[in-house]
């Protein structure tokens, strides 16, 4: 079996995903194209060697419709002969693109492939693709008569199930910003961030990090998903999920160059990490956000490793209750969990977040000399993917 390796992985700095955000003036095709162009340029490879480009994007509508990955690849100057496709697995879309790309290399279908992702939440708001549509139908409604709930309410249910308090989620959110601000000041993100031209200059700094965040300030924010109707439907919930302990709407793109270990050697390239294994899992679609737990368990069972063997875990911070629940389930070392901050501080551009986590995780393994890194992401519909890499 061939090894699939990461030659490089890069990302844009995050922008606030609303009008006036640093990247809101950049078309999502151009945003992804800039990241792709930087990735290929940094490696020095002939772009014609790329067998395929697989990209993640969640809201494939409006400016992100029509196979945005192909459009961005062409905009980046890749040859017309290089194909591209856009996939979705909700928030794990670009992580799924990584899975498909690496699995294609392992299977022998590719020698060189790019996995990437983009989301411009300022220009294509979340839910644009489904606006005004019935997403349940008859048979699904019969199976789940309680109906779907919002991800925010699911985050509340997860907090209650795993015993998290309002103080717990606010302290976790504070720590995410503290770690991210310290990492940015120390230059830990310099290698992974590539510049993106914007109307008033070049964007290179994560706009979503709030270094001045305090636990006290977070404690003053009102719960976002509490209403008379939700309180009647879910009595006894703590109603603790606020904008402060949730990931912000974000604009960003990210990309990684993946190839066989043999091809990297042939091209004289030094890989940064190799893929060890992958897993996907489903869980209760009402709780929705708990699937990283069975996905992680499946991955560990497949590899024979334990959480204690992992040096860095990146568990996407869609809401603070999600990584807290994961950590409590596995009795994980919180110092290894999102050690340079997570999506609460670095942003959650939903189509790009999987590759963003990969960039951060590989960089942290290199800085600390760690061996194994695990990343997992919760996804709409009660799904999650998980992957394990080994630093080279």
C-alpha cells in the first residue's frame, strides 16, 4: 500500500464573515484561487502534475455555485487539463476533500492531488442554498417526529448531556482566544498563512481573534437560542450558548498539496506529514454535534492507538460544548486540545475549516516535535469525520 503525504498546507487569514469584514470584498473564486496559487508556487512543482483538485464548500449557491473548485483552479492558472470537483459534508467538507484526495493517492488513482476549501460567509450567507425549501420531507419527518432543531440548540443539548456549565463554556472560549492571540504574536501562524490581496491592501492577520476577551465579558452575553418556544420544548436546558462561546461567521480558504511518498522523493520534495488513517461516523441527528466521539473511537480502534498516544488533537470549536464533550468522553489532556486556539478564535469558514485545522495541526506538531495529530469535526445531520497524521 502506498503512503500519502502532505507536502505543504496553507490558508488565508480569517476574515469576519459579514459586510465590512477584511475579505468581504473578495469574490470566493478569487479567494480560493489566491490560496491555490500560493500553494503551487511554494512547492515549485509543475502545475501540470496535479491529477485533480478536490474542494469543499458548504453553501454551493450564488457566487459559490457551479463547481467553485474548478473555477478557482482555472483562476489560479492551473492547466485547463487539470480537473476539479466540489464536495460537501457540511462543516467537514474540506476535511472530506482531504480524505478523498489522500485515499486516492493510497489507492493509486492519483500521484499528485490538491485538497482545498473555501467559504465566503459575508457574500454567501449560511443557508443560502436551502432558503425557502423543505429539507425534511415526509419519510424523514415520520422517522424523527420531534423535528429538526438548530445547531445552537443542539449545542445546548450537548452541554447538558456532558455536564458543561455556563462557566465551563465561557472559560473555554476565553482560552481559545488567549491561545490564538499568543500563537499569533509568537509567529506560529506565519508559515501557514498566505497573503490575499484585498481592496485596501493585503490581508495576512486573523481578524477573528479577540485578544482582549475576558471571562467576565463573555459572561455578560445573552444566550442566542433561548426563546419561549425553545424553553417549552426543551425544559431544563441551561441556555448558555452565546456568540462569545460559538465560532464566528468567517471568510477563508485553505489548501494542501498531497502526493505519494515516492512521487515526493522523485520531485525532491520533503513531506511534512503522512496520513495514517481516516474514519467517518454518524450519530443522533437531533443532538447533531456528538459524532466526533464515535468517529474518533472508530479511528483509534482502526489504528490501535489511544488518545494518550496523540500529541495534538484538533476538535473543531463550532461551539465550546463540542470539544469539551469530546475531551470529557476521552479524558483527554486539555493542553493538547486545540493548543493554539480553535474556531472560536480563528474562525469557522465552514467549507474551508477542515484544511485550516490540518494546517494548524501540522504546524504545531512541527513546533513541538510531536508525532501524531488527530483532527475531527462535527457536522450537520449528526456526522463527523476524523483523520490521523504522523509528522515526518
